[in-house]
């Protein structure tokens, strides 16, 4: 496995659990990739890249790894998130774990529209998540969805999922705050708000925020990477870290016994 970021660590653990012989290669001295933290000021740990992980709570892959059993703790803020609407002191859009409380903050009209959006997630959200977290091509989730809601509703849902988040917000809501809950969440996907498909990310993250919160690792993002490393170490017997050109550089602080990769590893049989 080339790269000891979070994807590499998860893949190493999953492949090893399936019976593959895995060697993890990482060029830097720190595992985790963009899931890292550091003490930038004495007594204060800061996340260097990513910081909160709603999809981790929804992922069947990560749940199966039982990271809390390997020392990972999750923390939650009193509210999931907030998006200031304007810099003039106007009330911010706040997402709560309680959908009724979120809706109440949005006013009668937009509050009812928000609850309809939540009901839509209740009907199809598990199929959407299944489509994201299953192997490509993602067939089972859409097939499950089609059987559940029928062709006509599936076509309407397909249009909804393709909407840019700006258009989605304008069609659903009259006020700025509800629109901001969608647009602000969509921004995490790095898709422009006028681009097709940006709306589905805003909708999905907002709904996951209500369902699971936006958990952060206790001790910083690096603790998530450390738990993944400890989990992978259960079945991955070796890793190599340092210069890829040397082929034999191993750091003394490796999270598990670290040995040079074999010169010509044989590919395991596909199972």
C-alpha cells in the first residue's frame, strides 16, 4: 500500500482483514496525510488540514473497524454548526441535532420546508450512503432506491440530486438562513455553488449533521490517524517509512514493527 494517509490506512486494514499480505509504504515521518494535528502553540493542539468527520459516523467501513476500541474518542459541540448570514449581526443559521429545533429557528414557512427535506432523507438517505460507500460501480444503492420509491419519484429525485446548491436553496426556501445551511455544507465538497451536483452534498452533509453530528477526534485529527494506524497494526506486520529511493529507511517511531519492503512482492490472489 503506497501512502499512509487515512485512505491508505483504511485500505491496509480492510485488505489485511480479508487475508491479504499488506506492506504499507509512507514517504514522510508522520502517518495520516491530511488527517493530522500538531501543537502549534504550547498547550494548544491544532488540526492542520481536516477537522471534523460526519461521514466517518455514517461509513459502514469505518464503523466496522471499531476505532473507539483502539483508543479513538469523539467529541461534539453543543450545536452541529452555524453559518453567519451577513457580517451585520443578523442571526446565524444554526444546525442542531434536533431537526425540530433547526426548523423552529428558520421560521414557519422555511421550517416546514426543512422538515420535508428531512423526511426525504429518511426515505432515501440509507440508499444514498450505500451508493457512496460501496464498490464502483455503485449499483445496489440505486437499485434499492428504485424499488423503494418507483420510477416517477426516482426521476424527480435524480433532478433534485443534480441541482446546483444555489438553485436548490432558491427552490426550497424563502429565507437566507435555510439556504445557507445547504450552501455552507456544499462548500465542503469544493464544488462551485452554481455547479450541478453541489446541492446533493449540501443536503447530505446537513442531514448527516442532524443524524450523527459533526464529530471531532478527542485530542485532534491526528488521533483519528493514530487509531487507524493501531487498527491496521493488528494485521499489517510491516511498514516502511522515509525515502522511497532508499527502499530501506524505517523510522524508529513507527506505530508498529517496521521492515523494508520486499524487492519484488508477489500480488496476492484475488478473492
